[in-house]
């Protein structure tokens, strides 16, 4: 009986679906284990072979944990809202709801084809109204809450109002405006608009004005990580800084907790460090510099107050609110021109660029708080408006960027570090003695810092300060395809639809606020979202709706909770469900989400915990970052130069002409494209092809040109005339180009191509690159599954290398894994005899092979070392095949071991072994210690340090016994040549060395 993987896999996929084998219940009698993949955005391109890498790993672990007795939640859904879907709709003229539905169906088909153990009844889609109802509800909880810094937790806004009514805000620093102060009497005197303006400064979800990245081409605001090199990551459209009204989440209030709780997470140190750096906690002082002759003061944050006597100039961000006020008339044109330049630069570019120094002088000066020296104020892109106060005191002798700036603009540098500053580069170490610094001269940096801060406090010129790089999260997009905000404006005041102040019927307060169907998605007026064009939706009896929508990360910040209780229409998830499943035990996804999705999810979880809706404050206990499966691109090499024309025979320029262009057509015949094989190209490139070979090659090409009636054309080959082109990897077998398919590729563009071969084949060049359609290196998993089967595909992806390492895809290598599975099959089946499993008693050698494998596979799975698991399976099957083992005692546990990796094959074998229930419900076998403990060892035996042979001895053998056996060995005697050894060195468990001379 042959291994007919196609029929086997189809049969068991249908069985699993019909019998709801993967259905998960909230069965609290079992220990739980929650395994989750970062759910995909369903693009129109579908999955390529790189996408399922993490999914296969999580599926193996989920099946293993289920076999170990856990109630496993391993769901899947779709991150279906967002900019990519809307852009695709715009490009194709389809509604994003239609394309999203179609794309999801395609993804599910592909995922099922690979055999994942998802309970599709728990599927979530962020674009479903039944789901985003609860995204809107969570937004309302954030809108109706504030962060109590004293209690270090979020609390309901109604409790804040009660505090204001009793005592004002004297004990509650306002996060939106630290200068805002009022008492209870003043609070009571505020009208409704004033009170709500104050509350907006405290709310966890609040509205404000901010400099944002506005992309005219996409018609929306973009997050920092959506802007690359001054253009939008999606589409490459220009972006500019623009001040706009936006919604924000006050994630900055959670900065300390986000840092502190990293210590309890099982994440890589690299990932934790990425988050710490993004949050960027800094301890220092805020210092006030009074203007010299003008009516303003400049606030700066510094982590090095000890360097204050080394300040030679100030730098403010080009977007700083004071730039216009402090700029003199003489400098106005220069400042305006510089600001225009900076608008095109992303924050990533501005912070990463260290060699390029740019800036402009404002014409203003401030006074040093201690010396009253006038200090010039410059503006430069290396200072960001959103970090600290948007202004810095520049100390060139102690900061590399300040030093480069001073040197570039010829600003004199004050040396406060003595011999440690050499004049060529800044002294950036944080230890040493401060010099040339008034009352702190001769002091260590730590002592000097404390003295300066104390002096600034006494002068009312500064205070101790903790600062963060983390900014509040922008939470609105001027797009159509996203969650509508449950917000209505009355007289310019934002009200949540569930607030009683809104005089609307009760049913109109109900969530969800559904996204209306529209025919086009053009931006509204004044930068508003497309919803502004749907007047009948925007205008309500209560007021005007918010026309922005929530960003893509809104639905993904809490989706892991909905999987716990997906059909609950009364709440986002019941407390019983969340108390049982709690945080995700294992989360698998890419590092690209380190400072976006992961931070937002952590913040939302902490907020829901603070407000009492869940009983845990971290979403993802253990995080595994999978590497990338890269594309292995293939190249063909075209001759597109080197044709020379005899002007007497050809009425064209004598310049070389390209054979890839249509020229001199006779009838319907086009000039051919010439392609040289990779090896020939490399020899030409390296100059190792002989003159005779080049001459023969030229002669061949010229002979082909005659066929196409080209009088006067001759060809002279050289490397500059050969251009590599990527070719679709799906028409290449390993490196061998399928010439007939190539001629039909791209609608027959190369139908008349001529090929210069190696050994009768056209060999392609190769390169490892990112897998993408534009590089023609995308491999569809459906094609691999059709050719080799899902189980082969699953095991091969794991066999490619460690899960966390990027590696190239090579379809050629899959053959070995497929042969292994067929070899495993033959332990159970003979092609003529059929089922050949016997009830014979296993030998100790067979049991050792099995139990070593059981232990190794279990250990590897727990360590996510799936590539070594596949290797162990191959070793075991080879051993058992060599022993001609077909015994149930060995093969039944082996079928269970391989179930997480090759579930279709395992299910077939399990039922052939006589079981009626699914192998999914079987227990993972336990190994027996006696079969995995080694009782003997092969010792290398060396003569004068040179290894000569190996001899096997019991591990508990004494040295005298070892010496007797070694010296009695005929091979050892041959090497001794009759000589008596001086001594025998025996290292137990390691080696034996006979010293002769």
C-alpha cells in the first residue's frame, strides 16, 4: 500500500471538521494552556510559504500540550480593519468589506489545507460589527477613566469629578496641562464646557492637538512607524508634519508599570530592551532659561545637570511653539526655509542621521541661570518636539551631536572636563571630575548633579524631573475602513454616546456604532475622514458624529480576550472565562510588533485590570519571535547590448542597439532575446573565458541574427552587455530553468528567446532576498501541499532551522523530508502486502531507539527546537528500518510522537492500529529511564595522543579491567610494535591514551 498523502490528508481534514475534533470548551476541570499566533491581515495575495512558519510551530506545541493533558486554546482570526484593505479597495474599485471577505475565505482555505488545529467557531474578525462593538466599548471605558498617579492605576472619571468637587486638583497633577490648578470653589464655578475641557486633560482616551504625519496621498494621519524615509510605508506617498485635532490614548501614564512588569515576562532580553528603549525613561532636571530682552522663557530637560556650566548654545525643535515668537525679523526667512525642509523628514531619519548637520539660528538669546551669560538659541532637526520639552541645552564638550553642531557652525566650545576633552570629540562618559564650572568645579559628576539641582530649586529655576521618550498613542485615522468612534459633538463638545447629557433615545445609545456602507472613500473637507461625506450618517438628533475612525491596532490590542468567550453578546468576555484562560501562555509572532502592537496590548490589558474587568495585567506571558523564511530568488542573464550596426546596410545610428526592443520587424517575427546560462555569465564576469570561447559565442549569436533578416548586425560580447533579471521561481526546478514555461511567462514576452546553455541546461543564478511578489520568489504553500502533502510541508518548514532564525526557502530540499515520511510509512505498510505491523515483543535495541526518541522529541518541543526533532525522527526511522522493526510496541508510540508534526499521517496510522477516537485525544507517550540511560561507552583509544580505534566498555568498568582489555586487543598490539607502554592514561567516560615513548 503506497503512501497516498493527498487522499489521506483530505480524508482526515473532513473527519476533523465533521466530528469537531478541535472544538474547545471552557472546561475548568483541566489545566489550561493558551497558545496564540499574531493574527494575520488577510491580503489579496494570500499566504506564501513564509507566512505559516510561526503557525506550524504553534500548532505543534498546541497538539503536544493537548496530548499532555491540557485544555488548549489555540484560536485564529483576522486583523481585518486598516489602511491596506482600504488602499486595495481604492486600487481595485471594490468595497473593502467585499475584498476582506474574499481574502479571509482564501486564507482559511489555505490554513485548513495545512492542517492546523483551530477551533474556527472561536474565529474573530476585527471588522465584524459584533466584534468592534466591544472595541468601541473598551474605548468608552478609557474615555470614562483617568490615571491616578498616587494610586498608580486607572480609575473611573466619576471618582475624579467627586475629588474636584471636594478639593479641586491640588493633589492631582494634570497630565494634559501641568500648570492647570483650581480649587473646589473654582471647579463649581466652571460651566459645562470648561469642566469637560478640564476632564479631557485627564481622560485616558482624550482629544488634543498635535503635530502628526499627514499623508495627502493616503488622506490620513500616519503613525511614526508607518513613515519611512520621508514617505508613507504604504504606497510611498510624501508626508508632512501638520497640527491636527486627534484622539490619543494616555499610554505615557503606564510608562513605569510597562517597564517594571517586563521582569516577570518570559520574553527575550532583546525584545525587553527594545521596549525599554522605546519607553526611554530618563532621570534628570527641568531647567528654566529666561530670555534676554524678550518676553519668553525656555524650558529644557537634561539628564546631565552637572554640565550646565558647559552650555554654549540652546537648540529647539523646528516644530516648537516658541520658534515663531523668538525668531527675529532678520532670521525669519532662514527659519521658515529650514522648517519647510524638516517637514519632509521622519523622526527616524532625524534621529538616525549623525553625519549630516543642519540647523538655523533664531536670532534669540537666553540667559544662563547662574552666570547670566547670553546663550544663542538655534533650531535643528536633531531635537524632537515630542521628547522632553522640545528644547535642549547644548554642551558640545560632553555630547557628540552638540559637538558636531558646534564645529559645523563655528560655535566656541567650553571645556568642563579638563584633559578628558581633547577638542576633537566630546567626552561622553558619565564619570570623572567637573572643571571650569563655578561652585561645582572639582566635584565628581554624581555630587555635582545633586548640588546643581538643589541650587536651581532655591532659585526657582529648575526642578528634579523624570522624562520619557514614549509619547501618547495617536488613536484616530482619517480613513473609512476602521471602527467608528462612539462620539457625538454638541456645541463643539465631545460626548460619548452612553452619556446621559446627550438627549437621544436609549436605543440610539447602544453599541455598535456601525460603519455605513459608502461608494467612495475620498477624504472629507479640511482633512476629515471619508465619513464626513456621509451627511445622513454624520448628522444625528444629538449632534455631529466623529468622522475619524480608530487605527488598525485598536482591534488587535485586545483580540486575545475575545477568543476566550467569542459568542458573548453581553460583555467582551465573561469574568469566568477570563479568570480561567487568563494571559496567553505562549504568543508567537514577529519582532516588527515590538514597540507597536505589544505595547498597546499591554497598556489595554493593564487598564482593563485597573478598572476591574479582568484579573491579570499582562497579556502575553511567554513570547517567541519566529524568524523569516526568505525567498531564494532566481536570475536569468540577458544580453542587451553589444549589437553593432553596419551603417551602410542599416539606416540607423551606429550606437549599440538593444535586442530586447522591437526593431526591424519582418512579418510577425520579433528580434530574439538572448540569455546566457549562469556559469557562462560568471566566467565572462570574472574574465576566465578564453578568446576562442568568446569568439565561438559571438559566432553563434550572429548566426542566430541572420535568421531574423538583420543585415549589417554583428555581436561583440562583454560583461557590461549582460543584465540579470529575476525569474519566477515556480518555473525553475532547483536551478534548472524550464525553458518552455519561461517562453510562455509574462504573456509570451520571451517567446522567441534564444538560450546559451551549459551541459544542455539553462542554469539560473540565485540570491537570498525577502520573499515578495515583486521579486518573483513567492512560493505558494498550496502548490507544495499538492505536490508533497501538508505533513511534508509542515515538517520541512521546521527542518529548515531554528524557529527564531531567518532562513531561505529551497523547494529542492523538501524531497529529503518527503522520502523520510515515505520511509516511516513503510515501517507500517508494505506496497504489496499492505499492513505489516506485528504483535511481536520488541528487543532492547528497538526499545532504546524508541525511548530515546520520545525523550528527545518531548525535550525539543518544550524548547521549541523543532528542527532537531525532525532530525531525531529521521535517525529513529533509519534505525528501526535497519532493524526491520514492524512491531506495534514500537510503532504505536512512534505514531503518537509524530502526531504534532504530521497530524494527517499520524491519524491514519492511529486508526489503522485499531483506534476509533482521534489521535488528537491520545496521550503523548512517556519514556522509560532504563532505556535512555547509557550503560556503556565507545572510548577513543589513542597511541601517543593519536586516535587509532574505538573500544566499547561498561561505564562502571575499573581502570585495571580497561588496561587489560586494551593491551589484549590485537589492533592495539599492532600499533605498539612489541614495545611496552610507559603508562596508560584513562579518563573515565572520555578517553584512553597509551604512552609508548
